[in-house]
């Protein structure tokens, strides 16, 4: 069955360019073109679309208003913004309602790859309720004290990019949103950025300050709590896995970029837990409780109750945000890396091993079943003899 895509732009030349550029996809995609927000909503009312790609600045209903309506009325539709360099002020209004930004004019391969990735990632989740939830995500919870440290630094008389970058690197939600923005085509960077401090330097303090304050509007959750779940504990675990993952990468003497990816993958590997806690609190709380009571893996109870695990949900979100495939795979398969089609040493390897090491170092009373190394995967990579060295090196790094 063909995938349905709706392109919205008030400039006929842009729509004609897209129509011409994407002719090769006619066998796979059913494409429609609208010249206004209202026309787009009329088309969507007659038949649903899998993806909508909208211009930002349009007369009458602009892109922000259109995508907010689509988000509310058609939550399963993946939403992309098609913007130009001059649209930066409007783009900030779209952070909570848009999955990714595409820069126009753009090359054919990036447009095709971005939309194709959205389709392939949608297949990760099979249950309608979870697919619906992921499409409606508005916020990622942030650790309050870290956020306020960043704001205080930004508002100081002489704010430092280095200090801001270091602070942002300690916070899961802020790092994710910052890297989502700077890695999107909107910023026009050819090289993918994985280090929050580097991202802070490239954005500049004025843009960064605006981004941080806007992110705060939809990330701050008053009274956020859940029995059996500690945001602080999750943060401590994520940072510990990130450090351990990076140390394992360093021991393998891989290039600096891959070592940075190992750290970032560790930082984001449990992103799905944040998503589930905020958006599906009641069923997720039940999954946590049953995992402890029955001494079963949490991922097993998540799949039984929610239809997918936190690993799959986190990977889906990272994919829509434009993170690289190695980071997405590390998130999706960090509990069972042998299920991944890619069989080589990388972030998935380092995160899986570091995650197990951290759980071994901090066992919880009455917790779910212990997490173990996937030896089928380790043996396939012929790395079983490295485990003692990794374990020793990871313990020294913390």
C-alpha cells in the first residue's frame, strides 16, 4: 500500500519543484499538494495522510497554526516543517508540534531519506495507542536543578558558552532538544553534531538562550512524580552508562567522533522511560509494579501492557528527530543487541555492556529480573575476551 504524503506551500514554484524532484517516488508514495493551510485541512478531512510537510510562512493560516491543528486532529500523521533561513523566529513556536525541520531549497536525497526514515521508524511500533502517543509528544521532563543552573548562567553578565555546553550535556531533555535542532537541515550543517558543548558553540548564546527558555515552557512539569520511578535515579543511571560507554569505546581505540557517539548514546538510551512516564503514566506505573512483583524484565512487562518497550519508544522518537542510525540502534536494542541487523562494534555494543555493568554495580532490592549480557551478540563480534578489561576500565572511570 502506498504511503500518503501532503506538501503544503503557498508558492506554486516550490510545489512544482517538489512534484518534479519526487517523480521517481510515484510507485511508492501517493503525493498531494496544497497551497494553503485550509486547503491542506480539507484534504486531510477527506482521507488521512501518513506525513505532512508544511511551509512556515503562509498567508492566513501559517505553518505553526496548521501543524498544531494537525497534531490535535490527526496525531498519527508525522509532521515536518519546510523552512528557510529567515524563518528562525517562527520555528521556535513549532518546537513542540514538529518532528523535524527541512531546509528549502533542499537536495532531493535529504527530502527522500528523511521521509523514508519516518516510514521505517513507524514500523517499530505496532500498537495504535503507542503510535498515537509518540505522535502527540509535547515534552520531555527535565531535571529542574540542572535547568535552572543553565538559565542562571545564560542570564549572568558574562555567560560562557563552555559552561553552558557543559551544563546542557548533563541534562537528558535539554541535550536531546538542542541536538535535534542543530542536527536538523534548518541549521544547514553538513556534519552531524553529537557533543552538546560543540552544539552550544555553533548555536551562539542568543539563539541558545531563546531555545533554552522556549524548551522550558513545555518541559517543566510541576509535581512530576510516580511511585517506583525516580527521575533523579534515571538521570544518574543515564550519566553512568554514558561515561561507561565512552570508556569502553576509548579502550577499543576508535576515532574521537565514535567515542563521542558512545557517550551520547548512553545518555539517551533510556529516553523512552521519560516519554512513557509523562505521556502514559498510569499503564507505565502498572508495568513497573508488575516487573518488581513478578521479578520479570521491565521490557517484557512494557510490551505486555503498552505494546512496546521503552527502548523502542525512545528509538522511534530519536529517529523522528534526525539522530544518526547508530544512536537509534543503541537505544532500540540496548537490552537485546542480537536483534539488531547491524553486527559490528559501535554505540550499541558500548551502551549494552555499560548498561549491564551499571545495573550489576547498583542492584536494587525487589527490582525486576537482573539484566544480563547478550553473549550471543558478544560472541558474534568475537569480543568475549574483552569483557574483563571493559569491566575494569568502566569501574575506574566512575
